């Protein structure tokens, strides 16, 4: 590789904060809001034109149920619940599985509002470009936007970039899963599919478009695939569709991310043309909108003091320093193979793109006694967010430290939202006490988090 030496220059400090959040997904927004509400001076940096990440720009407009698995108790609240309650009724509905569906454009606006109410300094169209260190602490980050290059100084930093961009520049130990979960290119398409499709009706298994896709994959030069779709509140006649994985790409790498976006759009258009030929003849199938960036599930993971373990989740292990409650099952999208679900009751199912279905019971296979109760939710300790070395940073989001099945459960947005709130609380407590993140009392983090309506509901 050839190099060019860039001339050194003085970089202006454009803002000084107590807490700086890099990455404006709902995870990052909720981290910023929680820190600000506790009294911290907060800045948030986002490279796109709006907040919400996968939930808004990625068009994945669903947050999973707030209820325990037996539907008897609410176990999730906090900012996830608050923001949805703020949306107009027509833009937020609860589905049969008690998941929450929302209009992604309305959510963008609500996230703007909640940040402004908390007096968070907002930087949109602003790219993180590097970090300045003072020993084992971060002194400032460098950013680029329409005003040029600048620095933001803060006492504490939250890396909510998804791929762990700050962690990368710090050289924190990282790893990738052997079976990396592929991204999905999500879009809105006009045209109903709740009609008979080759003898199947919607609800007869996987998404109707999936059946078509696998039936005619060769004709349209597209891989066999799987996925799901849903109506979007407030939008008539169109569905959000997530039936186009992009395989074999590592989206934390620039070239692969570029390829994945282009391949995703190509697949999207092929699916639309397939629907025009083989869908309902009375429907007009047309592309309405596509994600402004592909829905990435899995890239790099960074080491912390605790690695989330799927058996601890599935058996409902409890923690004094718990920072979230989750009910989403283990859900692993295998690169080009299919998908595996593991449930609390021991059942698991792997659906392969070949059409083969493999079923079993992990409780029986592992010899787990029937006397061990089936949990109705799982927890995660604060130490899962705490790094080994650097004193004033937390990385939060899908770069989490977890084994592959645990990641398959924790990676969904309702869980990441709660991690973001925990990071914001920890950042405030660290700044307020002058302690490093390693010296924080995780139980105090959990208690303060709970006072704000998150995790540890009674």
C-alpha cells in the first residue's frame, strides 16, 4: 500500500461535554438521553441525517414485546416504552405477538424531540474519524462535517457505532463469530400478499414472498432465502419486507459494505419483478422506499470483563447488577444456510434454505433436569459492558461480547436499547464520581437505571 503524508494542523475544539456518544441509533440516543436527564452535559454524533439507526433508516420498524414469556408481567420499560407511547396512535400498534410496530419516519421525529428536550448537543452528518488519548483515558475524538475537521472533548465516551469504531482505533481485542449472521436489505413494497400463493396462505409457515423466492430463485438469478414482512402503521397498501439477505460480506469493511448495499438493492428489485409476474394479478407491485443503509446484524465483537453465555440466558440466570431484561429467543441467521431458533422450553428448530427442517430439544440433549424451571425472561450483568483497560469508555450495541447463540438473542433492538440506557447511566455515574468505568459499582448502576424506569421492574 502506498502512503501520502498529510501535513500536521491544529484542530479546533468544537465542543466540550461531560459525555460524548458516537452513533445515533436508538441505542446511542437512549444512552445520551439517560446521561443528560441525570444532569450530564452530553453531545451525540451521527453520520446520517437522522437518528434511530436500523429502526428508522434501516426500516426495521418493530420492537419486540415488553412482556415476560408467559405474558403475565411487564419486564421491559424505560425509554423504549416512553418513546412509543409518545407516538400518535395511528403510528404505533401492538401485534398479535404483543410486539410493537411503528412508523419509522414518526420515530425519527420523536427521537429528535426527546434529544432536544434533554438539551443534548446534536451533530448530524458528522463522521467520527479518530481518537486522542491521555494515558488510559480518551481526551477527545476527531470528527468531520461541513465545517471541516474538529475535536470534541469529553470526560466519558460511549461507542455506539455498531462496529466499534472507537474500540478499533484503541486496539481493543476483538473477534468475529465463525458463522457470522448476514445483513438484510429492507424495503417497502406496495402490493398485498395475503392471498393464496401456490396453495399457501399467509401464516402457513414462512413469509409468502419467501415461498415465491425459493420457488423461482433460479429464474430470477437470486439465492434461496428466508425472511419476514409486516404492515407499517399509518401506511396503506405497502409492507416492510426483510426477505433479502446479503451473504458473504463483512460489513465492517468498506468494500464489502459498498458491495452489500448494491447487491441488496439488486435483490430488492428482482423480488419486486418476481412479485409482478407471480403475485396476485389484481395487485400493483411497486417499490416505495428502501433502507438508507443495510440492516447489519454481525461484524466485530470486543472483549469485556464478561462474555454473555447463551445457557445463562436460556436458564434465566439472575444478577445483582442486571442492566436488562429480555425475552427474545436465540435467533441465529446462518450465512447462506438458513436460520436456527432456540426457545426457553428446550425446543429448537433449524430451517435450511434447502427446505429441510431439523428439530430437537437442547434441555434433553444437555441432560438438564426437569426440576429446573423454565424462565420467562433473561438478564445481563453490567460487567458485560465493562472493558479491561480504558477508563472512560463503554462500547454498547451489536459489537457486544457474547457467544454466537447469546448474541443471537441479545442483538435485537429492545435489548440494545436497554444496554444504551445502562451505558448512559454508567457514564453519568463515572463523571459524577470521578471513577473509572472499571471502578463503578454495577449494583449502583442497576439501581440508578431502575429508578429511570428501565430493567429490574418490580
